[in-house]
């Protein structure tokens, strides 16, 4: 049977997700940073990781943003095909909810109205909304406030099939090496492999919201994630780019089939403030 969900319910849930993602670093991210702290040997690297953990504790306790860059609002929605959304325009409602939350919570507005004119919209909208139809009668909403510093360090390359795995690894490592301190490491490295030009970038974005510690289901890509993480941490960039063993907390790879003449690879970098929150209705 068709399930009806009022748009007001989605608004309420999104508002709560914005609060959670802004103030509350996920437990698996905190656990990963704590484990890295035990593994570090450089005093400065240890100090930085402790300060990151302190920052997360204070943000949660005092309801303060984890980072001054409260991000470009990204909303990923999986809508079950047996759901009918009632009572309003979904796109309009989500945009209004983002604007209201950023105003109510005094979060920094970081969106400009035009790439060249650069006038601030004053609402942190429009949010970037990605919608997918999936089986079932539920809706899953994920909110990700994506900071500009880490996003600017991301990259996409249309490799030749003959470049193969060595070319893929080189591009990923070169992207992280070029980023250095700019994305506020330790970072999460999302990799989109396959699809086409635009889908590879979306896969990389989707990869960074995967919970830390959750591996790609395919053994081949689990091994590649582990190998890349080891190689990235051997670069020695370290926390905040000041040296150490912890340049990245995780590498997440998402894949799709692709054209016989193509090998699209995208790298989307996430800073240590790995903010994301999800709910299923």
C-alpha cells in the first residue's frame, strides 16, 4: 500500500539533523581519532589530535559549531517508491528548512548567489539536494554540511583504461599530496570509481558519508582502501599538516560500471570534522 508522509515531518527531521551534524561529531569518527592518538609518536601531532577531541567535546556540551565553516548544505534523500509525500513542495520545504535552521542557530552563511558576482544569499541556500528512488515505503535523509576548504582540495580525472590500477592510485595519492594541510587533516578520502564524469563525483561524495570503519563489500576494494590508507599515512603530512603518522582516518571507495573507453576517478576530501547525520522515516 502507498504510504503517505507529510512534508512537515521531513522538515522537522531535517531541522534536527542540521543541529546534530553541526554540534555532534559521530562516535565512529571520535573513536578513529582516539585510536590515531595512541598510534602517534610526535608530540605536536598528539597535541593536535587531543585538541580536536577537546573541540568535539566542547561543541557537543555547549551547542557550538564544530567548525566556523558551517558548510554548503548537502541533502541526500532516498525515497521509497511506495511513498507519497503530501502537504507541500518537497524541494521548497527543504530549502526553507535549511534557511530557518541556519538563521535560528546563528550558523555562518556561506553561499553566494552567483559564482562570479559573489553576493551572499544571506540564507545559506540553495542547498544541494540529491534525490534517489529506492524500493520500499521509507525515506532516508542524510544531511552533510560540506566545508569549502576540504571541497576545494577535491579533484576528478578521466583516466584511460590503460592507466589501470597504478594510474588510479597515483591520481589519488597526488590529490592528497597536493592538498597538504589545506583540508585540515586527518582527512577522510572519498573515491568514486567508474560511472561517467558526473557520477564519479557523486560516488566520491557518497563515499565520505559512509560510516568510518565500514568497508566496501567487495574484497578487491577493501584491500585497495587499506593499501591507499597506508600509503597516504606514509606521506607524513600528519594532523593539520604539521607532520605525523595520521594524515587520513579512512579511504572509502564507491564504484559503478563504466564505458569501455573510460576510467573516471573522483576524489572528494573531507576534513577531520566529519559532520554528517542521517535518519530513516
